[in-house]
C-alpha cells in the first residue's frame, strides 16, 4: 500500500510552484507581493484587535498563502480536462459568472476548495473562463479560431497520465504528487512564441483582444495571481511609490469597519514581446498582478442590497478618480449596516457560530442565539467570502483589455451550456455559505443540550 498525499497538500505545493513561476516571469509581481506583505504587517501591528480576530478564526496563518489566479481556455474539451486536473488538488467548480453582460465573450467558474478544513489549509482558487466563439458574428473568423484551437493540446502527456492515475488509484503518493505539480504547471506557462502569424493575430485581436489572447498561444498562460491584503486602500496608494501603475479605481464596496465580499484592484497588464509564426515580432498585453481584500459573505438579501447600492454608486461615481469614487461609494453605502450585530440580525451576512469558553459550562435554558451572544455564551464570526464578483471581474478584465468591450455580447448567460462543456454542474456558492452557517448553529445547540 502506498500512502497518498492529501489533495490539500497537492494544492499547497502547486500554488507555491505557480507563485514561484509567475514571480520569475513577471518580476513586478514580486514587488507587489513585498508591498502587500509590508502593508499587512503594518496593519496587524497597528490593529491588535484585528490581529486577534484573525488568529482566533485561523485566518492569520493562511493570510500569506492566500492567492488566486486566472486563466482563459478556448474549448469545451480543455475546460472538461481542467476540471479533472483541478480535482487532483481538491478544487471544484463553484459559481457561474456571465461576463458577456460586461461585453467580454466568456463565461466562467472558480475552481476552489470547498470544505472548512481545506479552505483553512490553503484556499488557492483559479478563476477559469471559457471563450464563447459562438458570440463572434464573423463566420470566417469564428471557424478559423475554432480550427486553430482544435489543433492544440494544452496538457502534457505526463499530466494526462497522472490525472488518470489519480482517478484510478484514488490519490497520488509523494513522488507522483511532485511530478503532477511539475507537469500541471506546464499548462499555465507563458509562451513567447505565438502559434499563428501576425495577420491572424491581428484579425482575432480586432474582433476582441481577449480572443487573440486565448487562441494564439500554446496554452492558457496564467494571466495574474492575487495576494490578499488587509488594507487595499493603502496598497493602492503606495503602488506608484514602488514603480507599479495601478488601475484607476478599486472595484467593489467602499472601505468599511466590517468589510463585505471582495474589494479588488490590479496593476496594468505588461506589454510583452511576441515572436509570431513566420518570424515577425510584435507585442501582446495579457499579464498583470492583482490584489484583493476579502470580507464577510452576504446572504441573498445582503447581496441584493449590495447590488442595488453598487449600481447606484457606480452611476454617481462614473469617471471619477479613486478617492472621489470611494467617497461617493461610502455615501451610498451608509444604507448598508456596518456592524456584526446588524448584519446578523437583519440577515444580511453569513456567520459561523460557536460556544465561548464561558459557554462550555453554560447550564441555562436560553436557546435563542442572539440572546446567548448577549450573555457571552456564544460568539459569531463572519464567514469570509471565498468567491468572485461579476462586476468587479468585468472591471479587472476591462482595465487589462484597454476598455475593449462589445455590447453585442450582452444578455447571453448560458449556464447549461457551460455545465455541459465542463461535464459537471457548478456548485452554488450561496448554498455553501448557508450550509456552513446552519451546521455551526446546529452544533452550538447540540452542545448546549448535551
Ligand atoms: C479574470 C478576471 C476575473 C477576478 O479576480 O475577478 C478575476 C481574467 O482576466 O481572466 O480574476
Ligand atoms: Ni483576479
């Protein structure tokens, strides 16, 4: 009997290997990581209460490993194989994101760990988009793109073998896991050589820059990695000081005492030299660095309020630079309660309930969780949002596509087609948070009744 490595360990090894590869490819990303680490340390030093809270929620340990990446693939077969590849690392498709709404011809999911222990160990996730060639109106161009994609294999033979081995034996041993990480990494590597001539690149680029990015290369190069910061406003402010050019505004909700969902910003994609078939030289911009600050996951009711306020705020702040944008957002978001009790009592956010030390010997008859919290018997911690936001993702896409969007793509959500391509349903992210909250409540009540 060989001992299998846990899928959490495989994911941890892979995310570290991916980070090392990306830092070598995009040195500015290392500068960004250093900046984020400095700001995180300063934030923790300045806010002992925050530090304590992160510690008790086992968030501190994963803070520095936390990152997500993003890739874009061209065919159903590529997406389906990626699902199998990510399963080896305990990552499963969660959520459906329709980016056609934002003028980008893709739809997406996030491959990520699901259960609490896996998330605590290493929450690495990959935002994965499938190109929607069916949205290209020009027949000839569409067929040309499909033809090019049909000829490539984005996986190494070794990766395919190890994925099949994982599936047949139910795990990988230590050496196989290392081999898998090395082989899988190849799929995400950058290639300076395009597979097409410059005229083909240009034609696809003119339809939409993203189409050229997906179709003209040997594989779905990782286009960004994203560390997690505790103070995104400060990182945005300091980026120019370390020679990084940030996108204009921080996406998502404004700064708050109790962060909600996700705030994101990025640095602009780099212009990189490409050698095209036939030896012509040119450039392509695709790769960038991003940072994120995560807050509490919202219930459907909270999400509805968020979406409404976001739409309102974006209208009022259109065209404003970041400080003014955040100011307008903050004014609009006064309607979103900013303390844990209100978020809980109004059913706006998800919490994880557990007994306090005092609660361990509680003998009383009270079973109402809010009153138990008042009595110091029970504590509720915000559940961190582990997913993505369509409007924010669209903003990230756009800032790196030079605002290249096409309104004609809109109104084309097609979750069924996405799941058919994937070969599996995507898990509903809201159901996962609701389930975690419900389980924690049941455990508290069971312990009190024991
Ligand atoms: C993905 C953009 C989405 C995020 O953090 O919202 C994303 C892409 O540009 O491929 O990564
Ligand atoms: Ni991202």
